[in-house]
């Protein structure tokens, strides 16, 4: 229910305001955004000059493959802010992207999906909701939510009606 989610966002914003450590804050923002959207995975890219730095990531399916207490390790990398990648497109335009299947973008999309990370991790990204993190009308990062999960644990598209809720949370987080 959207009203419950809005109430949850208000409560979360009060809790997030008390966190002073940026790393803990961004990890928590990612966790809560994933909970709100029922996403299996997600990442936060932080804008550094003219690039996006892949800084924070969480993935339930990959985490389940590890031993208890073991943490996922990801390499950091940069993405150019341009229309070639999904996150770069969102950072350059400030637009939200809700993609039902990243492997079926078609020829009309100005951006593309790089499947190298999926191949390397033996993971399949399907649905994606990519939201700009905006502060004072400037994009300071990108929140990328991956693979919405339905009640039967199947991957589904992110519901369009939830976009404003996630966007509102992202703006509070930024």
C-alpha cells in the first residue's frame, strides 16, 4: 500500500538524518530502497567530477552463495556520465528509468546494458529501476535497483506506480 510506504519513508528519513558516517548512511539508504521496492539487488553510484563511482552494492542472491558472515567483495570502477550506459544516462539527464528487461532494450534506447558484470558474477539482471540522487537540482549520484521480486520469488518489472515513492525516498536520501 502506497500510504504505508509513505509513512515508512517519513520514519526512515528521521532515522537516516541521525546517521553521521557517510558509508553507513549510503549502505542503509541502499538497503531501505531495496526493501521499499522489493529488489533483490542494488547499487549506489556517487558522482565524482564527470564520472560515476560504483561505490555501494548489495545482492541477496549472491550473498546466499557465501559462507555465513562472509561479505560480498566488489571492485570499484567508474562510469562516464553520458548516454551510453544506463546509470550514465540517468546521471546526465536526471530522468528515472524503469526497464522491465535490460536484455531487451531494443535499438531505440540511447543507452545499453553491459552484461560483463552479470557474466563475471554468474548473475542475471533482468528488471532495473534507476533513479537520480538529486540535491539542490544537481545529480550527485544514482540509485540502481535490480530485479524486483514478486511473492513467488520470481523476477518481475518494477511497478510504475511505485516510481514516485522511490523517487521521493531517493530525494530525501540525497
